[in-house]
C-alpha cells in the first residue's frame, strides 16, 4: 500500500507539472493526505518532509507561492509531531516494537564485530553498545542478509531503553572510526537485496506462499486469521504458487533463477538511470523531475545505511517510481522530438513557399520583359510595313497629283492609320478604359502630323 500511495502522489504531481495545471483546494487535500502517508508510514519517508514542499512549489508555480510552501512545510511538521505524540500518549508503540527498531543496528554491527576495529574510545563505545545489544551474541551470529542475533538469541538487554542515547552516540562513533568496515557490511547487504549475491536473495515468494504450501507452522502464523477468511483463499493454489515463484525467480526448494533475480529484482540499473535523469532534467529545466530524482536518491541512501536485512521490498516503492520517471522522460523526449520535427517541417515549408514566390516573381519579370520585346519587334515590323506602304502611296500620288505636300499628308496618314489599327489589334491588346479607341486614334494622328 505504501508503494502505491507514493506512486499515486508523484504521478499526480508529475502530470500536473507537465500539463501546467493549477492547485485547487480538493487537490491540495488529496496531496496532503498522500504526503502525510508517505512521511509517517516508513521512517525513511522523513526525507519527504523537507523536499515535498519544494517540489510542490516548482510543480504549481502559477498558484503556489513561497508563503504557501512555508505553510505546507509547517503543516507537515505539525502533523508529524502530533502523530508521534499521539502514539506515545495512547501507548500504541509497545516495548516489542521499540525492540524491533534496534534491528537496523544488529545487521551492520554483527559484521563489523568480526573485524579488528579501532578508535580512541573503542572500549567505551563497545561497553555502551553492550548495554543495549549483547556484543557476544552479535559476534556469534554474524549475517549481512538477515538478523539471526535478534531472532535466535536474546541479544536485546532487558533495560535497553535506559541506555539508548549513549548507545546511538557510540554506534555513530564506531562508524566514524571504522568507515571501511561499515561500508563493506552495508554493500554486501545492498548487493544481496538486489539479487547479486548467489547465497542470499533480496526477493522472496513470502510467508503466505509458505503457509499455503505447508512449509511453515500453520498454527503460529501471524496472518492466519486473515488468510482463513473466505475470500482470501486462492482459486487454485498450484497455479498461484507457480506464478509467484516464476516471477520471483525462487522455487519452494530455494533454487534460484539468477537471471530473473539479478535482472528483474535489481534496483541498481534503475538507480543509475535516476541519477542520470536528475542531471538531464536539470539541464532541460525540468526542475520537478530533477527534484524527485534527487529526493529518491536521498531516500535510497537512508535505506542503504539502515536496512536491517537484504530484502528487496525496502527498495520496491522507489523501484516503481523509477519506472514512472523513465516512462515520463521517454514520453517527454518523444514529444520534444516531434515538436522539433514539426517546427523544422514548418520552416522548410515556409522556405519552399518563399523560394517558390521568388521563382514565380522571376518568371513574371522574365515573361514581362519577353512580352515587351515581342511587342517591340511586332511594332517595328508593322511600322516598317506601314513605312513601305507610305512610300508606295506617296510615289503613286506624286505621279497623279502635282502637290507633293498633299501627297505626303495622305500617304503618311494612311501609313499611320495602318500602324495604329494593326498595333491595337495584334500588338498592344490591353486597352485602357480611360481613353476610347477614337480618342487614342485622334491623339496618335495629331502626334504623327507634328512629327511630319
């Protein structure tokens, strides 16, 4: 449930950020409930107390100012403090739960105590640790994948609660003086949790599958009352078992399919991709996705330092969130490339259109010049014919009448008339509406008479 509540929270935030949606009261209430769940449900969720208000600010910038971010931060703190005080007041947290909280120390300590530790205050630190957890039991039951010292022995002292403060300070001091031994133990647990250890596997088919297949005590099973309910029974247990063990990669005889466990139940590749996405998203100014990646990596660091055993379930919520971030990033990449292609295609279309317009303009200009040249040739050809006609008529009239001036006027008028009529019909076809043919003819004849 925790994993799906966290997934729902970030799905709403991410898609609201992508679609640039605004914050409203209903959405704020839903987000507040989900934020409270992911912060309070698991101890490593405390990191969200700091980062979620900042993520909300960048996701809902249009309707979420800095004052509202501070208000959300204070509200989450109030919810966190109130919840813990309420638990203490009604004594919901029994001593057994407080004892179980010590499991985060048992695993690394049992491995570190197998080495030669150093430190100026080593003896004092070991004494303080022994007041809470038996040093002898831890040394005799080392494990990087489980906590046998807690389950098989009574390593927790009866009065452990009285010495917890000194115990925690000594534990931290022991780590600071022996960082290599601590990290070595933690990495072994981390790799085992992610299916990279042949002896120990992080994935498991679970105790419920063991219960259905009678491989654990039926009477003392803690979920027996729930499983005995009518609608909790599997339709076919054999099919259920085969599906579960196939998906997990481990059968009931604990035979391991190393390929399945190291590929499908391995958070490390997803973690590397999240690390890369954090920087690429920051570079592309997708601050919400970058912040979610940063928060996830911070949470993984907390789990790495505190996981009590090599269980993949500790990483499962962030494993799912990693896939969400990858799918969203791929979608945004495809969207970005599609938009770039559309813009490029539009620019090419505009360039082609501009080029076509230029070509059309050149064609028009060339055709206009060519038309003028043809008209000029026609005009001079007609004028030549008219001149020949003029000369012939002038010669004939000179033989018929004694006045050469009168003969010249008649021949020139006839030649000009021929030039005007033929040019108007064949050469210059576009007649202006401002002047009629008669008006043009009179103007042309007067012009020719002046030239004569």
